[in-house]
C-alpha cells in the first residue's frame, strides 16, 4: 500500500496538465463522441494509466477507473505485480481529495479507502537492466508539503501474508492524519479480524498550548504481528502501552510491556521545571525497569538476569546547556553509569562515563545475532572536566573475544586530546587501536593479516575550519597503510580530500587467501577529493611493484622486474573520466583512457609487448594492440581492435548492445597467420600451415543465440591428426556459416574446397524437426585409409528428423566401390536407439583392395541387406543376400572353395535372447552349405548340411563328392555337443557324437564308420587293397592320441602285391 497510494496521488495530481482544449488524444478519452461506448473510453484511459505507472520490475493493472477529472476518483481493482506475481491487490478504492490544494503546498484528502487489500508478500527487489548513470547527480533536500491532511484512511479487510510480518494476519484499518500550522494529530486503529487483538494510536501536539497527548496500545494474542516482527521466541502474546496527556512542561507517560500475561517492563517518563530554576528550564526523568529475559532465547537470558534498569535525568536550560545525570543501564552482565554535561556552545563541559560487561562465573555470551559471541570482559571509560583543564581521555577494551571465524586475546581503542571552548571552539583526539592474538578462523587469513595489528589516528576540529584527520596508520606484520584527510562541510554536503599510501613487503603471505602462490612487493600512493552526497570524486593513484608473481607463467614473465602504475579517475556532473597514464614493465606497457557519459562514452586502449615469446615461446617479435570503443545515444557501443605480431595480424570491429541487460556482441574483421606452428605450444597440439580468413558473427552473453561466418583460405594446414593433415595438404578454401538460437542450430551453405577434399554441408537442427545435407569428394581415398585405392571417392548423405527419429539416405561411389543405404534411425539419441533400412554395396574388382587387405584379392562381390537392429545388438531382424564370381583371397584351399559363382542367403533375428538363424545358404561351384538353428552364449543348437563337389582337390588320390549332415551346439554347462554323419567317395560313411569341454581341454566323442580299403591304392601302387574296413573308436580325455581307443575290423579284405 505504501507504493500504491503515491502512484494514485502522483498520477491524479499531474492529470489536469494533460487536459487540453483542442480535440486530440485526451479529447478522445473524455469527449462525448456518441460512437464511443463508456467501456471503450474507460479501457483506453486505464491502458494509458497502466503504461505510465508500470516500470522496471513493476506492473500496474487497474480496472473500473472513474472520476479522473473530479475530486473523487474510484477504482474497482488495482494490482501491482513483479516477476514473481501479484504482491498487492486493492479492491473498491476511493480517493476523495482537493487537487488544487497541491499548488498551495497542501495535501488535503477527505477519504482514502479500500474495501479489501491483499498483501501476500513484499515486492521482490527489482533487477534493473538500465546502465548506471556516469554523471554525478549533485545533492539537494527534498521539497515537502507545508501541510498534510487526510480525514479518513480506511480498509475494511487487509490480508497480510506470512513473509511480511512472519505470520499471516487479517486486519482492518481506520484512521486519519493532519499536520498544519505547528499542530499535528494522528489516529490509527488496526483491528485484527482473525484473532483477538488491536493496535491503536492516538497522538496530538499543539505548539500553542504545548499539550502533548500520546496513547499507544498494542494488545495481541499468541503468534501476533508484533511477536512476528520482533521474532520473539515462542511467539507469545504481547501487550504494550504508552499513555499520557499534559503540557510538555509537566508531562508524564506511563510505559508497560507484558508477554504471556506477565509484566516485563514498566516505568514512567516525566517532565517538569525544577524548583527554583530559571523560566524555560525543563527536566526529563526516565525510570524503566523489569525482567525482560523471558522475551529472549534461553541462552541469552543469563546476560539480562531478572532485573534490567534504564534511567536518566536530562535537564535542558534556556541558554542551551544540557545536563545528563544519573545515567544508568544495568543488567546481570552489563553496567553503564555516568554524567554528561554539554555547554551552551555545544561542547562538553564534563564527561564521566564508565561501563563494563562481565560475569561472575566466566565468559559472557552476548545477545547478538548470528554465531555465538563470547567475551571474558569489556570495559569502557571516558573522562573530561573543563573545570580541571582541557584534557580528555578514553578507553574501550575487550578481552577474550571468541566467535566462530573471529577471535582475539585483546581488542583495544584508547584516546586522548583537548576540548577547548571560548571564542574559537576546538576538539582534538589522538586515537590508538590494537588487536592482539587475532584468529580469523582461517589459516590463510591469519597469515595475511598477522596476529598483531595496530593503528593510530589524529583528529583535529576547529570551529569554522575543516575537520582534519591526520596520521591515519594501520600496521601489520608485513604491510602498512597510512594517510590523512580533510573534511570540509558545505551546503552541498561534506567534501573529503586527502592521500593514502599502502605497502605490502611480502605478497607471499596473501597466497592462501588468493588461492595461488603470490610473490613480490607492492607500493601504492593515492590522492583524492570526494563529495559523497554529490557523488563526485577525483582520484589519482601511482604505484610500483617488484618481481610480482601471480602464478600464471605468462603473466609472471610480463611482470618480472619493476612495474610502474599511474591512474587517474574523476566524476562530476558531466560524467566519469578515467586515464591509465602508465602501466609499464621492462617487457610491456599499457595505456588507456575512458570518458563515460550517458549516450556518449568513449574508451581507448594501447598496448605493447616487446617479445611475444614471453607468453608464447614458439613466437617471437613484438605484439601491439590498439582498441577503441564509442557509445551512441541509443547506448550501443561500437568498437575496433587492431593487433599484430610478426607474421600474424587481427583486425576487428563490431558493436555491443544492451550492455547492462543481456549484452549482444557483434564482430567482423580479418585474421591472418603466416605460420600456425607459432601457436602450437599455446594450443597444446602440433600446428602448421598458413591461414587467412574474414569473419563476422555475434553472440548473446547468456549464449541464448550466436552466429559465425568464416570465409578464407589456408595452405598446408596441419592439426596433428594424420588423416586430416593429408586431406588439408595444399591449398584449401573454406566458407562456414553457422548459427544457434535457443534450441535451433543451423549450418548454411558451408564448404571446404581443397586439392584433396571437397566438402559441402547444409543443416538445421531443430528439436524433433531437423535436417541435413552433406556431399563431398576425396581425390585420393588412400590419403585417409592406408592401402585403399589411390582413386577418387564421392559421397553424399541426407537426413530428415521426425520427432525423435531420423530418416537417412547415404550414397558413396569411387575407388571401385558402390555403396548406398537408406532407412530410419528410431530414437536416434536415446537408450533404445535402433535402425531400420536397407544396404547395398558392390565392388567390381576386389584386386584394388589387395594392399588394404595385405593379401592378393580377386573377383567381384555384391551385397544386399534389409532389416532392423538396435544399438547394443540385443535385438535385430536381418535378411542379406550376396553374389560374386572369380573370388580369391590368396589362400589355396579357400580359393578352391570360392571358385566359380558365389551366392549367399541369410535370415537371422534376435529378441533379447538367442540368435535365431532361420536361413543360411552358401554356395559356390565347389561347396554348398546350409544351416539353421539357435545360437546363444549359454545354449546353442545349429543344424548343418554341407556338400563338397569333389574331395580330390583337397585330398590327392581321392575323388568324388563328400557330404556332412547333423547338428552342433552348446549345452547349459558350457560343453559343446556334436552329432553329425557324413558320406564320401567309394561308399565311405562316418558318424560322430559326443561333447567337448568349453575350454577344449577334455573330449568325449564316439566315432563309427566304414570305408573301402581301395581308397588307399593310389598311395601304395602297384600294390592294391580290396574289401572294406569298419571302425568303432572313442576319444575320452585330453585331445591327444593317448585318449583314443576302440577297434577296426575288415570284411573281404584282400592285399595284392605283384612281383617287383
């Protein structure tokens, strides 16, 4: 409500100035055009008010506004919101007032009321994106009305949220206020609607009668507004009253505070003219006491004890003198007593104040917020008596301070000086501070600050002259700060001028605080003139450092030796000026200047580094930098940067908009480097070649959007990746056009064209709706794949996203190969990614891949495949077909099997378990194989059939076909199983069954069969055998001859051995 009322008043006060006789905007607002309805007129006016009253972090909405040009304005609703939502809503608002009285400096309101006010919370602090104003605003006192009168302030229902007072409250408000002609009256009643209780204020004073009337009563039950505001433990009921009415010269006010029905503080404040005193003398006596400990947390109650007393007698004399006698403040652990007498000239005539904080049984826990703070003892003493001389003394000492993160054996402040009255009053002070055995709870901070810190200051004031602060000194174990200042008081406020020096002999002690190793020494001197209220300053700083170390190797090398610094900065009504006159080391220098003015700021920077090898060892020669920036009236910054070193240059320009909101940086320019190897050490990889490129782009500081455009050329670029280096050899031209905005990424008409590679790309990546087009050419495939044909290779790829899926189409040809693939990648980036599609590949002459395979290849091969497969191969369904001819791989037996035409048909699938081979058919002129079954890691069963057209090429002396049928598999315990039978030339038959261990260390197989003895005749000619042999063998044990047993029998056997 504090904000809503000024908003309404300010707008309505200014409204008459907008009313013009000529028809126009306001004529349309308030005119009598019959074509415009009342609703249309009201809506237009409300929009105008909302637009003008809303601002940064504040949105004002109103409805039902009437009476803009009358003395009684009403609103149906007024809502004020911020980024977190509505924080104030007022309903049925009435403002009945005298607008013309403002021109006489009077605020006259008959009624300011609302039927309902909702205040769920206080407004969130506004996060302004406006740039701070560089110009100083100066200082002036606000102009106030000469009188204020509000007859009625009322709200029938006010709902206040828990964040406001610490407890939800529902109240009504009724009251009034009047200040005029030396008289004042205020009446306010806040009655709770959701619980018993009220806050009632009735106060008045008249300069004429000098009668003061004050009646303040607060009476709330548990968990009330006052208990919430004060954060009282347990949120007790609260009763508080101050009451009294009498002439100010003989006034008495009774004070009472109670919680949970028990009195905590009682007392009286009275005024009177002492007997026998001069007319106009007024004595005020305060005497308040009680047991306040229960309203504090239990741990703080011993500090207060059960008896707290506050008292003083203040006497004000007609000549301006003031005496404070019998001043006392006492509690169980606190005592403060004293007398203060102030002369008519405003200077003390006497001060005698002593106090201490101590406990009889050890350390004192102080009633302070935050972590527990304990002290052994604190003492205060201030003495001065003008009757005995002009010397004053004072001392304040704390012993045994202990608080998490900060402790000290002793903290002390002592002082002395002179207080002189007379025609030229003057006060001087010599102050000394000391901290001993400091412990900041952080070893790094302790090392930086030291265990002992001392300081001193001198203060001199003489009436009519500036206040002088001299010999301001703080001494630490490895540092010193000193200075002096003069404070001049003017109508525009105080002006402070002076100088300060700082010295750090060993920066190494600050290493822990900095989180890095520091070293060297620093001296800094400043002079300054500051006007705090006017906001102006003029500061000069000069300094030196020796062998400064910040643990950044490149920076440390730049700062090696002596560094000189000279800086000036000033602010006045025209803006801020800054000049870096000197920042110079033996190796580098930097100068600059800035002028900051609203809509017209400028910045210039010039720098030099004598040898780039200081920061990049592989680069030599000087580096120079020139940068400029200028702000226009729209607060857009235009900037330029020029930098160069031997063989490398950068020239850039651009702009920065919305600097204090979300800055957007735009840049364009040119970069040239004759030898990229200069930057190899900096990048951490072997670089080579030369590059020249124009660039343009922009980026938002929050990375919500960015764009980059590169267009240039390079020669013999190497980046340390052999395959890429081979492709980038020679001349390369490139064009990159990329952009990002939110979730959208695009690559537009980008290309790399070189002697060995051509690559073009265009893509847009949008959530669930992306696409890409890629095409290229390698002039020599062997540059990226050793052994590949030294022929050109062309490729292209297209993709289209649909939700989480991507459709794709890939084609490649060259180097004797044709390849194509098309399909869809389902949930391409998800855990369940899979691919459905078809693949076709062919090679007309495999001989060109002999070097890649490291063996002689021949023949033609083509493959077609269709199906689906997921990313971990746990599920798939694939069908494939292949054909070829003239195939050989340089292995005699395999080449014989592959001779002739080749065909292959395969169908296999998997659904999380075993691989199901539905069809596997392989055929050449020599070999036919068919298989089907299940293949798994724990249990498999494959049925096979195979036929060899002629065994002769593989077993000289034998001829004729051979065939095998049966099954092979693996059982649950991992053993392989075998059950096969076969036939061969001459009626040969064989059958084998059994098992083989998973590690092949044991075998258990039975072999039965029969073969004609004549099969051996080609080996024993001219001898000959006839008949047949039968065999029944077992192999049981390790795979060795010793594990073989059984018998061999013959039938009709006959051996012929002709004479030789």
